[in-house]
């Protein structure tokens, strides 16, 4: 396995006054700093259009950090490494000023020319910034130059291809880090460990023993102030194309020959390639869409009543689907995914349902069949693993009862669990691209999703088809019922370490 160390580096942050930087990036950098994961030589240049100076910027960073953590003992030293430069992303003169400051900080902090360019900007600026970074000399150093890009990477395959072609003129693929923050979550990264570090699971991880796999990511909030963005995205592009399909790939991929980033990426790409392709005629056999309507009893607006949303919007806020793999390991095993807004609870869970035993020698006191064995991976808001088994109930008769074996990332563990962005920033600084998406993954996921998106654009949906704060459209239940399955209730699957 590759060993990665954190080298000294200059982080140049585009969009330094934005919400993402304030809520996620500055607190993550501070936690890395306190833990000693940033080299003593580090510096950050923040750029944006606002006419700030270093002092205003440092107070902004300080406020962000102090709201996110009670540990303020090193805050003054931390913010002294931050510098600000007003910037126009389309003006070469701005990049000339940026290059001068970057070269000065290289000398001041002995950074060796290592630079991390973090684009916390609207995606329409990605290509422009990448072009200027090369043309105006920001990447012309003795050290590394890595480009970190937030999603979305394009809005369909052609736009993603165009953006990728433009960026690749300035950066090699190995230096492009496309962030999917789900890949930074502790329990998403744990999928590989659960599979490949336990002799209990890997021999059973196939169509002989698994009946279906369910992945759910539900949110209680609506679109809030993001109505304008969501109208061009919807749940399919906002969640399925990236987060959901990445989790599917981690669950479905073959064991890599090593844990090097190249080998893991290769197996994920193979998994994407083995997904059964959809056609416009089969989309509605495999995928269901929904849009939340008002819930007058709870005074909740429907999607069409939200700010900056079309009153006749055809945009989906809920997607459920069945993904099939045409390979030897998974032939016949459905991977069900669902994601939605304004659901009854916030939860991201993976449920692996094992097949029933061929002959039931035991019985339940209520004359029901034995409960199936389930492996539940809890991703958020709780983190942990639960294994659902059957055991003998105390007494003389051979009655069975369901039991749970649980591990919960709670107490001290949860306090020390790095937040997703913290881990991803650290990985990018160290040059570990394992938990970032490669272009091959992006292009294959867009190829799959574009068929669905095109079919849905051409069909007017009967929206709204579920009320806010309910579990989603009835068609999502019917999708599983056709195969003889049902969605496992999320509240039944909570981590319970004491059960």
C-alpha cells in the first residue's frame, strides 16, 4: 500500500468568502492543523471579488472556526497563515498579482512550489480558472500543482466531456481531484474494510447468498434557498449521479489486488461498466421519480411553492431505482437506491439482505417466518454497523427471536472521527486520490444517468405525488413489490448497541 506524507503546500482557495469555505473548509483546515496533519510550512491564499484585506479575511476565518469547534487554543497562530487577494477570475492581471504573492509565500514558508488550487466556486468558472492558472504561470513551479473541484462536474455527459477536455489542457488527470464528499464519510470508506478485512463477509458477497441491497439517503429539509439550482439539477443529478452511484460501485466492485488508489479505481470502473444499461423504453421499469407537495397539517410548503421554483415544475425531489449488474458475481441481485427531500427522517443507510436459509427448522412464537439476516451500514447521522441475526429465545421451546449485534461510532470515537471534508483535504494534500472520482467514473455515471434524465424531460410527471414529511411516492414501494421485496423501515434499523 502506498505511504503518503503531508508535504508543505500553499492552498489557493477560489471562493474564499463563500458559504462552503466558511462552513466546511476553514474548520476542516483548523482541525488538521491542531492534529498536526498540516506541515509546519503551510499557507492559504483566499481569493474572491470582495475588496477585503488580510485582517478582514483572518477575522472571517477565525469566526468560522470558533463557531464550529470549542478548541480555540491555536486559533491565532493558525489564522496568521492566511492571506487575502481580491480577484477577478477572468482577468490575467489578477492572476499576475496572485502569482507574485504565491511566490513570496513559497519563500516565506519554504513550500517548495507545492500548490493546491481549490475551486469552491460556481462550476461555470472551473474551466476559466484552470486555463488562467496555466497560462498565467501559477502552475509553473518545481513542486506539485493539484486542482480540487467541487461538484457538479458538468450537467450531463457532453458538458462534462467539454469541461474535462478544457481542464486537461492545464492539468494531468493524476492532478485533478474531483470531490464527492460522501467518499470522505467514515462509514462509506468503511465499506471496503467491512468487505475485504472480514472472512465472514467476502465469501458471502455474491448472488448465491445476497438477495438484494438497499441504499437510502433521505433528508428532512426541502430545497430551502437552493430552488434556483435545484430546478436545473433535481435529485437525479444532485444525488444519484455522484453520491448514490459511488456507494453502489464500492458495494459491487471486485476485490482489488491492493489498496492503491489506481487499483481501487480500476475495480470501481469495472463495476460501472457492468451496470445494465437502460433505454428510454425501460427507464420507468427501473426508476421512479417523485416531487413533494404541501403538508397543510404540518404547515410545510410543497416544492412548487418554494422560492425560485416554477409553479408547474417537472423537477424531481425524490428518486428510487433498481440497478442490475450483468456479471457473474451479481447476476440477478437488485441494488435498490432511493433519495429524497422532505422525508420523515434524515438518514443514510446501506442494507445488505441475505437470502433465506433453504429449510426452516425453527419457528417464531407468532408463527411468522424467520427474520432475514441483514448487514446494516449506518452512514449518517449516526455511524456504525449492525448485524441482524436470529437466536434462541430463553425458555424450553425452540422459539427464535431477532437480535442485533451492533457497533456504534459514539462517545469518544465520534469526537475523533474526521469530518468528510477534513479527510478529503488531507488526502489531496498528500496526493492520495483513492476517495476522489476519476474521469472514467464521472463519464460512466453520466452515461447511465443521461438516459433517465432525457426520458423524464420528455414526459410530464403527475407531480406532486407525495406530501412533505412522508416516505415518498407509492410507486417506489411498487418497484420492490414486483420483485417480492420491500423497503426496510429506517427507524427499525437504528444503531442500538445495547439491544
